[in-house]
């Protein structure tokens, strides 16, 4: 499979998350349209990596939006332990987000 620009950008989001520089990942995330990724697994990875990025940046709303992208792309991926933990952190965190409790119930985080 050839690496498209969107797939390369997705790779860089993960790299910056791992390096602890999520602010550098934002520019890559903003360039990717989920439809540009060829598989549901890649679209779910986009949601997962951007959720981690926004979580590191402290943006609860964007974190939840990215988690919803994971569920939309591949519902079973949203039930992975790491994403359930992230969802629970949002659920019991300081910001009330519409729809979060229902999402947490669907994904097993509540």
C-alpha cells in the first residue's frame, strides 16, 4: 500500500503524541479528512490519536469529538480499555459534555 499524505500526517500525529509535543500534532490533524483514509481501522486510528492529542492539550470537548469519530468509524475500537479509560476520565472530569454519559454507556466506560 502506498503512503498517502493523509496517512503520513496520521503517522506524525502519533509521533508527536509519543514525544509529548501534541501541540505540534494539531497542524497534522487539521489537514486530514477522515474520508481520505482508506479503511475504517485507519479512520478509527485518526480518532484515537487525535483524542490522545486533545487530551494532552486539555481540550475536553475536542477529545470527546475525536472519541465519537472512533465510534463512528469502528464502534468496537471505542470499547478498547485505553479509550474506555479516556472516556471515564472525561465523564468524571470537571467539564459536563452533552451526550458523554450515553457514549460512556455504549462503550462500556460507565
